[in-house]
C-alpha cells in the first residue's frame, strides 16, 4: 500500500485537522474502504446521519498504526482510542450537517487545485497518484468527493469562526512582553580550536608541548593553530566562527560557557585527540523585535480564540443534537 499525506495545507486550519486527515480520507494510511464493501451495523445516529461499525474500525485502524505492538494489545487503551475516534466522527458529522445547512459550495476548480497540491507535496505524478488510490480501494471520483467534503467543512469553519475573529494589537503587545523568552535566541560564541590528532602518540605529545609552550609565552592562538592544529580549520587559525548551543561537542560547549572573550580553556583530552579552545567573542541572547514576530503572535492568539469558540460551538450543537450511541 502506498502511504502519502493528504491536504496538509488545508486541514491545519481547524481543530478538526487531525480528524479530517485521518477520518475523512481514510486511504492515507492504507485502510481505505472500498465502495463495494459491505456496510455492517449502525453504531451511532447523529440527527439524520449514521456511523457504521466498519467506519469506526477503519478510522481506529489508522490511529492504531501509531501505537506500539504492546499498546495494541491493551484492550482498555484500544477501547479508549475507539471512544475518542467515535466522538471525533460525531463532531465531523455535525460540522457536515451545519455546512449543508449553510449552503457551502465547492467549485470543481477548488477540488482540482487541492488534488494537484496533494500530488505536488508528495512528489507524485498522475500515474502514481491513481495507483495509490486504486491500491486503497478508491476511484478518482470517490476521492474527489471526499476532498470536496473536506474543503466544504473547512470553508464552513472559516466562514463561521475565522472571519469573525479579530486580535487587538494590545493583546499582541502583552503576549510579547509576557513571553519575551520565546522570542529570544540562544547565546553564541566565536571559537578558535586547536585539535591535535591522537593518531601518533609521540607526534601528538610533541605538538602539544609546543602549543602549550607557545601559549605560555603569549604567542598568537591563531598562529599556533595554523602551525600545529590537525583540524580542517587550521588554515583559518582554527576559527570555527560563531557557534550556538548544540553545534559542537557538549564538553567543549560547557567549557566555552565558562570562558570570557579572549580566554583559552584547559586542554580537553578525548579519544580522538586533544582539543584546545579559545573564545574570541560572545553574543548574548537578544529578543527579536516585536515587528519581526508580530504575525507569529497573531496566529497563536488567533488559534487560541478559534479553538475556544469552535469547542463552545460543538458543545452547544451536541447539546441539542439527536445523538444515539449503539455500541
């Protein structure tokens, strides 16, 4: 079975993103339902819509792909998984019914664009794309209907929620001030390194003594690196440029944090050789300007409001919907 992502740029816009990707278009993980497959018993009724056992099983199979073999054997965990998925499908049905009532339309062009986006994002030519559909029991027409429904639901959520949300500038500024660390980059150091390879112990010791003596006499670190270092950066005087946390060996990084600009650390003896480090300069963390992160903050606040309003809407819709569970 071919496995490829469906619609990453569209479904991320709503709380139903994961559900839409995993449940509306079931074939993405190789568990598609053939149109000719026999539909078994009804396990839930949501107003004038139904959910079948096979629909729930297929969705659960997709979700269980992410579980370990041990978790799949846990009956309680699997029961909880199915219960959560059933609730998600119910929510999808309610959104579909609401979009039907709102008269949301989807053009053929929108479907064409969405299908082309999926092929582009998965680097799939038309032949491979059709093969993937066939292997998962779907015709192109069936797939396009699923895509159409997904677009329609997202358009409904956009219309009912996104278009009515505004984020005041004061909220953006307050978020920036209260979460300044989120927009502060890590410290960085400009480092020079003399590396003495451990390939030949006698040669290594001789070079180490020469470097040690040179440093004691106040010789230029860069000149010593050019003369004695076995590092690829020796011709540049051992200059590694500015490095950030996680970019060099942990032990050398810890040493760099202890040094002030211009200081040379004690030799670090490791299995591959001897490392002698000098911090030339340091750049302390600085927060990015508000204008540089304004859009990012806006999106965070917007999503928080969107999620809250959509959750409230779902709660109210469920309250007045006719929902019968027959598990």
